[in-house]
C-alpha cells in the first residue's frame, strides 16, 4: 500500500542531503521511503497559480508534489483563517481570534484546489495521511471527488472544548468535515474527547466512545501522543560534551560555573514566553541569594512575523527581558538572555545538556517536543529537572516532571527554586521514569502505531489506550539507550506545518 502524506508545507530534500530537518519531517520521510509514496502540499513559494498546477520531483521512491499559493491565498488561507482564527481558537485564546468571512472562503478555496490537484494523483489502494489544522476540510473535498481510500488526519495542536469551538462562525459546517476521515488522531485523550463531544453537540453525531457516526460514515477518534527521535537526540547531546559546538563553548565562557535554565520555543504567544520571563523575575525576587548564580536562556526563533499578534509578542518580550535585566542584573551578570534566532539541533542539544533546568511552560500546547528533547539530552548520571506546564499535552505523559500552572507566576517561580535545589538521587529517579516513557513512545512508535491503525491492522483501540505508555525501570532505559538508530542531522526547525 502506497502512503500519501499531505501537509501545509512540503520541503523537497536536497539530493545531497540525507535529512534536512529533524523529528517529524524525517519520520514521515522515512515512512514514505519504506512504503513508497507521495508527499503533497504547499511549496512555500508565492506565485501565479492555475487550479491544478502541481510540480513533481522524484527522490528515490518518493514523489514530492507541490503547488505554490497566490498572494491572496497566503493572506486568507494561511495568515488569515489558519493562523489568526484557528490557531488562537484551538489554543483557547478567543480574545485573539480574528474571524473574517473572506479568509474562511479563501481557506475553503485552497482546500478545494488541493483536493482537485491531489485527486488526480491518488491510486486506488493508497493510504492517505493528512496533517494539521490548515487542512481540516480536505478529506471531505476528496470524498466529494469520489476518493474512497482510507484517509487519516492528525491534529498537532490542542482541540478545545465544544463551547470554545462553537464560538467560531460556521464551526458546525467546518468540523463536521472531520467525519470524512476514517481515523482522526489527537495528541491527548482530552483532545480526542473534546472532538467527539463537539461532533455530538454541534453536529448531532452519535458515538460509542470509540467511533463517531455522522452523515453515514464511521470515524475512529483516538489519541496518539507524538514522540521524538530519542536516541538521535541523546547521541547529539552526548557528542556535544565531547566536542563542544561554538555556541556551547561561548556559553561556558560567559556563564562560568553559573547554573543555566533553558527555554526553547518558536516566538509564539501560546508558548507563554512573556509570563515565563516574569516568573523568572519573580523567582529572583523571592530568592535574592540566587542572584548572580543562575541565568535563563530563552531561544526564540521568530515565527509568523507577518501576523500582527506575533509582532506584538516580539516587542513585549524584548521589553520585559530588558526591564528585568535592568532591575535585577549586575555589571557582571545578566539574568535573562533572549536570543531570537534558530540554532542547529546539535547546538540546542548542547544547551539542553548544559542546563540544570528545562523550563517548558506553554499556556497551551498540543504536545511540546522541547520537553521531550530536554529529557533525551540529559546526562543519566547527573540529569537536570524538567519544569512543565500542565497545559502542554506532554504533561499527560510526563507526570514525573515538576508540573506547574503557567498562569501562576509564584508557582512557576517556586518550581524553578525546587528544581535547582533538587538532590541528585531524586533527579535521577525522575529522569529514569521520564526517559523510559519518551523512549517507549518515540517518533518511530508514533508513526508505526498511527499507520497500523489507519491501515485497519488490528482492532481500533478505545480512546486513551494510546496515551498510557508502559512505565519502565532503568534496565529498560539502558536497553532503549543501546538501540542503534541513525542520528538525526542538525536541522532548521523541525515543524512541517508552521
Ligand atoms: C506543533 C504543536 C506539537 C525550536 N527552536 C529551534 C528548533 N526548534 C524546534 C524544537 C522542536 C520544534 O522546533 C518545536 O516543536 P514544539 O512541539 O515545541 O512546538 P510547535 O512548533 O508549536 O509544534 C506542538 C508539535 O506540533 C508536533 O506535533 O508538539 O504542540 O504546536 O523540535 O527543537 N530547532 C532548531 N533550532 C532552533 O532554534 N534546530
């Protein structure tokens, strides 16, 4: 069975380069290479578009089929409806949700155009796997064109409660198109439950808990918590100690013996960057004895800078970091460093390994891969501590982290203090539990599990079973650690959808 992956953005790999990005993009490419297949989506370029214009490039047994967007489509489909309406809505930020009918029409139009172009490329027994919120109505458009293949969808971001979804004009019309899939994958059980509730209350669907029935179709809705290339990241981090990257060497010089707290996020309001900086300031005010002994490094590569809310966040984060540094810093110590650029994966792995605390406090997040990368990068003999927002999907799996409410700056401040003071035995105990979970549910596990469910291999699981990864002790960790796998190359951002 050939695999067809559809995502908003498609990056065609260079002939000479093995793996351009890490994590998800590489995992999908590997799945495509194993089965042979097609990857369809937006090229990232803006141009004149004809309705079915598609450029095809062959790389081994994978065909990359891409189409450009017109400037009007980029504005309405991508910046407008996807990133100013669906993104904030799905992250529970109704106050930031900007709904424009024209944008919605543009969104539907691009999905229709993609369906038309894609339908001509599909073979009868292809498995079709659609990714993310840009492409919610795509399957329904494919069905209208007579495509009866098995179609799956994976939603990378949170799916909010029906009350929140219902605030979006035309929400019932939009979300009922989810029923055009055979399988819908969510990051967590909560997201899966929210979708099923929404389909029942907004669209009149019926459900037995495992499946939703709507419009004569039966759709399985399940959680599949996404993972990372644990072994690849572990190796990158271990190598960073043997052969320090330039940024890591520079960090050693500038930090000396000081402790480091690390945060890594796209510059996005869902990640809670500004409240986190404030919480770090709170921590230094609560514990003056820590001043001069620890710094926060926030890596925040710019993202979606054409969207006004992101430009505002850019300004705010500079302002807050500047104010806190001015109020709390010393001539020889800067409490907070915010760097707005992307580093290689290798450099990131080195930063994670060097940091005593991984501070991952999004206000909402589908999963959050940084939390898992931080764990994977630790030295098992002397690991750091993960402080994790309860509103990241990852918190459903990583209960041994210090779980915090990111809206409570005092709680976050005290968790930073607890993490910095945690005895080694407790750090090791927590690390071992967390490492066992992330390696048992790594990116390979996720891809295999999703594709097996989509292909209908084995009975579908009740919602929730997929989230409970086996808990494992140190022996299992050692075995997982020994497993050989190709290390991912340093990369630009891993995300295929943003
Ligand atoms: C969406 C969902 C879900 C960041 N800075 C640099 C860099 N990164 C990499 C990280 C990580 C990735 O980007 C970000 O992944 P997240 O999961 O944290 O967040 P989103 O981009 O919002 O992703 C999210 C994910 O989809 C997968 O389903 O977990 O909830 O929002 O891998 O390391 N990579 C490099 N340099 C950087 O400066 N190389």
